[in-house]
C-alpha cells in the first residue's frame, strides 16, 4: 500500500475517469495531520531503505538519501533549532538554493510547528528588510554560497526581530553568523512529536510565501498544514510519479514551485526526487543528467523545454522517461510537437499559483493533452471563467480564471488561508463567492481552458484585447526566433502598441529587413491587428530563477523611456 492511499478513497489505478476522480477522490486527513510525521516519519520507519532523493552538485558530487535519512536528519534539524529557541509559530527564512539542507530544515520546521519562509538567494538588502519586518522573522538560515550573507548583513541593522543568523557550508561569514552545519552535527536525532500546546493542528500556519506580484511589494500568503495534501493531485495524478521512480522538477527552493515538484506530491507517491544543484541552466547538461540518472518523470517550464530542444536529443538515452509536464506559462504548440517527435511523449500542462496548488491540468490518462490548452479543473477545485459582472463566460469568450469558494472551511486543500496583513487584497481576491486569480483564459467548445495571460499582461490596442501568448506562439514558429516576450508599449493613438522583444537563434542577425519579415509573418499567421509594431532584438530576456519570462520588467523599462 502506497502511503498516499491513506488519504484518499482508493488507489490511483482504481479510478476510471476524470469524473470518477473528481467525485470520489475522497481526500481526508486527521486534525493533527503533519506531513513530516505522518508521511516522512512513517516512510522512514516502515520503508527505511527506500530511496527518497538523489542529490548532485554542480561539481558532480553525489549524495543518496533514503526515507530513513530524511526522517533522521529532519529530526536532528528540529532538535538543533529548538535548542536555540525556535518554537511553534516562529517565522524562519530559508535561503538555501538547491542544497539538501533545505529538505532537512524545512521538515524540521514542520516538526516544531515553526513557519517556513522560502526565499531566493537573489534578494538584495531592501528585499530582506521588507520580508523580515513584514513577517517578523525570528531566524534566517542562509547558504554560504555567493554573497547572500553579505547582502543580509547590510539589511540586518533594520531587521530587529531576527534573533539568529545561520550559515551553511562552513563559510566564514561576518559577525554574528552561526555555523549551522556544526550545530546540526552535534544535535540529537531523537525527536518526540510534541503534545499539548506545542502540537500542530491542520489549521496552523505552516508556510508563509511572498508572491511575485507585478506591481508594489510582494504580498504575504499563508498556507496551513493541509497544503501538502493539496499536492497529492500534483504528484500522484498530474506528474504521475512512479513508485520507486525518479522525478525531476527544475526549480530553486526559493520558490513554492519547488514544493510542487521536489517534495510533497512526489514523496506521497513514494518516488525519489532528483535534485541537481547547478549554477547555470544548460540544456545539454540537463539531458546528460536525465540520461545518467534515469529520470522517469519530468516537469519544467516551457522556456526550458525550448532550450533543451536546441540540442540533439538523439545523443541521449531517455528511454527511462515515462511522463512529462509543464507549468509556469502557456505551452507553445510547436514545443509540444517537437518534444513528442523527439521523445514520443506528450507534455501535460498545468496551472496554479503561489496561492494555490494545481487547479487546472491535463491528467493522464483521463484527459488528452491539446497543444495550447491548459486542461480542465482538477479534483478539489471548481474553476470557472468569469466576466467582470460575475457571470460565467460562454465558450470562446475571455474572462478571469476564478475558483469557487463556498467558505473558508470548504475551500480546496491547497488554496491559501489568506493574504497576511492585507485586508484590501483579501476583499478583492475573495469576492462574490470566488477566489479571483487575476489570470485570464477562455474555454473552447470541449470545455478545455486556453490560457491568455495575466490581467496586467493583456495588451489593449485600438479596442482589441491581445494576449501575449498568441503573438509569441506565432513568432516562435519563425526559424530565426529562439525566445520572445510580447508586451504593450504606450502609444498616443492606439493606447498601446504590441512589442516583441526577441532573442535570435545562432546564425541570424538583426536587421530592418528581418523586422519587416517577422511582422509580415505574424500578419499572415494570426489576426493582423496582433502584429508587433515594435520589435527589439536582445541578447537575453529577463527571467525569474525558474525560467519564467518577466514581461513586467520589459514593460517597466519601456515606461521609463
């Protein structure tokens, strides 16, 4: 019996259709459910030798961790942090890149009941100041790689709630830094599940995440201890992880996407996770690792599929690969077709936010992936496409992706509790019986959701509403285009013009003739009003650490011109 079966009505293979899964998944949990105890410690005790993680450094160092290792080391982390005063409810920031320390510490915090806050190592002093003061962070645990500790030290005088500064990798950091690895090594691995007031309940806050908003400071998002169960669908039904297999999601632990693909759902499905702690993404390098370590299930953003496909896939043995997924932005049909031609595998799309778990997807084998379509509502979520007046849109009509929200108690597992300390955002997002995602889409005649873009990514030009993905998809079919981001630039007549910011493939050079050719190519292959009146060629596009194109950065730069 796989451990996820303890939390649903029947095993994955017993479901016969998507409707069957929706109606009869039967997700349930005890009021004191805690992933660290009720999944990791159970696996560590009942299946101690089962592989949980393969970790590989940028220099090729390898470490293999069993579920017993994860159980033991997370208990050691809990003991060490508890000995220094970290208690239930204390916010602790983790800046640990793809280090295995992240898993030990995160699960250790779950065992204590402390609140984990994931953060990227790209934060600057002002980012640390905002986060530490907004969340009243009590301790930071920061990688010894790079300059993260130095950046935090610049912020530290303005972060009065921070009591402890921990650093990994035995780095000689500045004054006041505690060597986490030394203290961890001396701590006991014997940890008893707390009782009484120190015991956790499912409604307690487990995670605090900072959203990657397009304007203003990031919002704080609260998730409770049922959040991992929301990812049972992510890992077991969408990623379709294999019991005893090896799942590879490329994501830094600074973002909640790492929890989608490198922890909860995969370990509920008893698959090991492959963690590659690389410094810079390289498609050929990723393919080599997939070949060497025999990855069985795989998930990356569309941008990374595109970069991987720039290589000759026939040079690599990908025969172990059984299932592929993508999320983060809409998938271009050309990438879907190229990947299928090279591997024989289709790419299954999914959609969700920091505020949610997976809520729209194509779930194998119940739904067939359609290039350009995200899919259908997944079990636990009732997703509607709504217009500005609160009515459900007809097929083909663009509206906002909204999630039915009957009450706080009945909300889907995986949907956030709320935006912390932000009543205005809560009122706006939880209005009219729905959670409003701020993303736009339309349903086709078969009910499949087709993603358009963020509300603030939509381009309004001469009365037209133009989604960037529509134009990007066409441009990516041109032989000269490697990557492209489509945004709107202000125009006194049209309101906004469509702009394409393009990275060319090797062998092509920017020219006025190529601009004209690309504009005509768009006019020929989609509605002419969508063609980019402005074209800019660049060496690279701004992206998040997970490879998602940051259109907002391009827009902001253009607004300043």
